[in-house]
């Protein structure tokens, strides 16, 4: 008899992944590093399916995202140096985190609404990081800088806003364009290093171009209007794509 309890299919997925890791030559040779591009790619494909409005496509793409989680956990379980963990460790970790960061659900904290929930989440997260590091940390420390620049700017602003950072700090003063390092015999590289040093707290900070300042301000404008700048730009990109396709069809007659 098939187990129809919620989550039963996840156990079957784990079993299939175990079999593939042992019996499939391609799956057996994968590492965290080799799978890294797929992790990002599958997330983007899921976002694309979400924007398409096709529930079946989104379901399929979410399955591909889930596979990446299970695959990475299976690889980690093989570690023999004491750093390994299993899919159960991953699940238990997120369960504990959700309970810890929702004291208004699992404890006796009272909140006024969704915004206070977000503020509490950030405060609890910052306290956890401070305890782990043994020193105060910035509310921006966990923002991943590897993400696309537009979503990075939006996430930085959201985090800062929830922490009570003054809104006018988003009004960046434009300066000299950021160095490119092209054709300057390494001077640009040195200046870039100085700019990065500035970002870490040295006087002056990194140079900001007029365009960079305008883009950052546009992100702030979008957020003030209740819009996600990344999604707005993606919508504009799709509209442009459709216009180009229409032009191509007209050219072909």
C-alpha cells in the first residue's frame, strides 16, 4: 500500500538519490562544486516558471530545485572528515530555525502584524550571529554579494530599512566612475583595491558613478512604490523580448 502521508514522496526521493549516487556514473562523480551552477540555474528556471503563470511548470521546476538540495545533502553525507551531514540534519536545522524565529507562533511573543514579524526575524538572526561570532555584527553581514546587482541593492535596502537605518543613506553621492583596469598597466587594479578598502571602512569609500547612484536611487523608488525592482526589470526585459520578436516576424513578412 502506498504511503500517502504528506512528505512520503520526499522519502522516495531520498531513496532514489541514494541509488543514483551508487549506480549512475554521472551522479557518482558529482561534487558540491560541480553542482553549484545547477543550483543557481534551477532557481532561475523556477522563477521563470512562476512568472509564466503555469502551475504545472512551476511544480516541475520546484522539483528540480528540491533535487539540488537532496543531491548536495547526499554528497555531504559521504564526508569522512567529520564535516558531513545528512538530509535529516538539513531538515532539522531549518525546523529549529523556523521555530526559533517565530516566537509569536511557537512561544508567547505578540506581534502587531507582518512588519513586526520581519523586524523580529532580523533581530533574532542578528543575535544568533553575534553569539556565534562573539562580537557585534552588522545587519547586512548575511546579505550575499554574489547575487545580481539589482537584487543585491534591494536586499541591502530592505535589511537596512527594517533595522531603522535612515533612508537618506541610500542617496549615494556620485563621484569618479569606478576603475575598470583596462589599458592602464595595472593602475586600475590598484585603484579598485583602494576602493574595496574604502568599502571596508577606510576614509572616502568606493567611488560611485553617476549611473550607479541613479540606479541605486531607482531601486529605492521602486521599493517606496511597493514594487520589487528585480521583477520590474525582468518584466521590462520580457516586454522588450516580445517587441523584438514581433519586429522579427514583420521583417520575415
